[in-house]
């Protein structure tokens, strides 16, 4: 039986990063993955493939809608080759997952393919092509999450699908009905909307991306609606049925009136749930909370002292970069270091176009907490860079403490805000004031100038270009 200092169950961004950091710190490390490829949901059927399809569909939309204005004439009909688009996406996935294989080899991490489950608190049984058992002094649970559904919905993976199936459709839907107006539903909705599908988004709450700042929800819905997507907020779905190639979704609107939607595909995108099936946690004595998450303390340690858990399987936002930070925290804690994560400063991003990104507190949260704050907002359309690229939707909004001017939250929607948000994270990590940001030079012309202008607006209502 092979023995290790650390064994990681699950090879998603949290798991493989935890393994890498443990190996860097001199620990003999193993990683266990039930699927044939490393990388977990994110690399195989999540973040990476969805971005590949978003980029491909964006190129197509530009070609049919914007090239002419740029002075680019393409003779003949521009067609979508969905088979090639999906194949390119798969190539990106394979290239990325093979990169994880390289990193495991480079860092001398032993990789086991098979279903890992606890025999006891220090032994893991692995059922794969061959059955094995390993021993580890410390174990990190990083098994991630699976798509959630609603109790009355039967996912058939053909017409009533999850995000996993939506990434490999063999045809462009005529009418794609999406249940859930969160990140995943909106991103995949925009992919197929660009390719010609009619897309209807049904959301239970009164706005899309309901956990983000209300201003972002409003602007994103306005922008996507302009591009042809339809939205039905405050609608409670109560029945989803399939007859042949037709899917019927029935819902009650905010007045309690029943409405019906018919389409050829229905994407169920109502969030994700922690994945702990088959781990045999009871054999190790590890406790779950009432939401099915592994219970951990501030050090991400379970109730069993040598077992830790990170990522989607524990409390908090289900984000790959949050899982990575937690993987590093556990590894460094095991090495005797004193790492720290400020969960308030983990950004959230929606990779639609315009992109949406945010960090810190929303206006709704500040109002609820009774915090006095000031707001600085700057429209993207006032930027020369945005006009040059014809990406004029959106804004940057900075929320700062009314007395100290410390930045409490930054909310942005527009071109490349997924990248711009890192400036806000850096500023807030160092407890910057709005004036601090406003006095930093920002290259011209860039989208980032909107951050400076919003900071000027928050400081003393002195934005220059509006």
C-alpha cells in the first residue's frame, strides 16, 4: 500500500491546485479523480468549454452584425458549422486538461483514476480499472458540485438538459427555454441566441443574476434583450414535460396566472449542489450540514482533524478561483504557515457580452447593513476606447464609505470587465480609498479609464468625461 503525506480527492481547480501547492511545499502527494481526465467540472464541462463557445459565437455575431460597419465585406452566406465549433471547444478542453497532467508529472504527484472513498479517516479505497487502497496522513476533499434540478423535473439529457449537455448539442435549438437567470443559464443562452436560436429565460426572482448588484441586473437584461433574448422574471416554474421533440414548461407569473412555453430544448440551470456521493464520509466520521455541504471551520478543517474540505463541496460561492484560494490555504496551513482568505474580496464574473464583474458589497447589502456610502458611476459609452470597438453598453460603479472614502464595492458591466475587476480587488485588498484610485494614472485609451472616472465621481462627484 502506498503512503502519502497528503491525498486529494477530486482534481478540479481546488483539488489540483491544492495538490500542486502541497508538492511545492515538500509533501508527498497523491490526487484521485473518478473521471479519465483531470480538471474537474471547470476544465471539462464548465468554465473552459463555455468560454470557448462564447468566444466562437461572439466571432460569428461580429461577422454577421458588425463586420459591414467596420468596412469588412464577406461575399456569400456566413454559416455556422456547429460540429466544428464543438470540436474546437473540445480541443481547447483537451489541451487544458493535458496541461494539468504535465503539472502533476512535473511536481511528482501520483495520480489515481477511479472512485475514491473513505475506508476510515486515513485510508482511501480507489475503484477504477484496478482496485487500490492508499494511506494518507492528511486528506483534502475537493469533489466539487453537480447541476441541481427541481423535484418535478426529469432531466433526460436529450431535450431536457443541464449545462453539461448544452455544451455538446448536435444542432442549434429553434427555441431554447432556460429555467434560471443566473450565470450559467445566461452564458449558454447567449451562445445559442447568437447562433440563431430563440431564447427565453424564466427566472423565479424579480431580476436576473439576483445575487449581484441590482444595477448590473438591470443593465445586463437591457443589453441582452436588445440582442434578442427574452426574459420572464418573477415566474415560478411548476411543470416541465416532453412530448416527442417538444418540451412544454408551465409557470405561474407574478400575478399567479399560468403561462406556458413551448420549445425544442429546455436547459435547467437552477444552480449546483455539493457532490459527496460515494465518498463514504460516515466511515471517516465526517459531518455534513443540512445543505449537504461538508462542515468546516475557519481553517477548512472538518470535524475529523486530519481531513479538510475545499471548493464547491463546502459553504460559500461556487467559484473555481475561490476553490483555488482554499486549496492553497489548506496546503500552506499543513506546512505550518499562516495563510488568509478575505471572502469579501473574491470577485464574481458573468462572461456574457457585455461582461459583468463585481467585488465587495452591493448597494442592497450596504443599505440592509445601514452603512452610509457614496456612489460614483461612469458610463462605458463616454470612453473613446469603447466607441472605437463599438462596445458602449455598461458602466463602472464604485461604492465608497461616506466618511472614510474606503472602497466598499465595485460593480462593472461592459467590455473586458472580467479582466478589469482585478484592479478593484487589488485596490480593496490594500484598503484603497476612491481618491487613491482616482489619482492613479490609467492608460488612454482603455476600458480601465472607466474605473478611474468612477473613482473620481465617488470621491467628489468630479468625473472628467461626462
